[in-house]
């Protein structure tokens, strides 16, 4: 989870048994976006964010052919906390990390 993700999303996912690592838990809340995405990639984790800057970072990496573990993005005003929790749970329980590699998945899914 990016540092800007509301705690309610993290807690909702954890209550549903989803393994979540936040930037705060990892001690990486002060890292630049590109470094945070590198860190998530090194852990084999997809990064969830509501920060549009990550969309530009993903586009840059795709242009340069740089691999990343995947980003799930939700616009802050277009998706509710409940939708985020539900959709992220589906992604976590149905997708393999390789399914999301080098991609940006937008929420809501429906």
C-alpha cells in the first residue's frame, strides 16, 4: 500500500485475510514513488495507490521496457472505500502476481 491509502482500506483487507504490507509498516513511507515501486517489485508485491503520479511512472517504465510488479490504481473521488476493499480482495485472491506484472489495473473493476 502506498502511504496515501486510507487506513480503512488496509484494515478492511486484513479483516478479510488479505496479506497487506503498507509503506508505513515497511518503513518506506518517505521513499520517492519510483523507489517505492522498485521496493514493491523486489518483494514481488503489487502496489495499490490512489496517487496519479504512479500512472506516469508506470507509463515511463513501459516505454523504457523496465519491469515492475504491477500497480492497482483507484481515483480518490471515483471509488468508495468499500469498493476498494472488495475489488482488492478479489484481485488478491484470484490473481497471481505474474497476472498483474507490468500493468496498471484501475478500480472499480465493474
